[in-house]
């Protein structure tokens, strides 16, 4: 069975890729605001979300003056 062609929704950047977009959405993360509530470690634990996707998400958040949740909190 073919994997559905899932494109990022909301304001998630297209550059994160289809797999990362699909897995983030499956985990209830469909916006940069939702991404900002997670740590890098939490995002990397999601299947299909690797260092490149996290870097792209960080850059998108930084362009809005936001960032990922601090690991120490």
C-alpha cells in the first residue's frame, strides 16, 4: 500500500519533507506553535524527524522570534 502524500499543513515549512510532516501531524504537531512546545530530544524521538528537519524547524521558529522548549524545563 502506498504511503499517502502528506504535505506540511499550517505554517510548517515544506522543506522538512513528507515523512517528517506526516509523522509530526500524526503526533498532533501541525503548526510551528505546536513545535515550540517540544524539546529537540522529543522531536528527534519521532520516527521520520531527523536533525535536518529539526534544524529547519528551529530556523523557522527563530525567524518568528521563537524557539524550541528548553531541555532543562
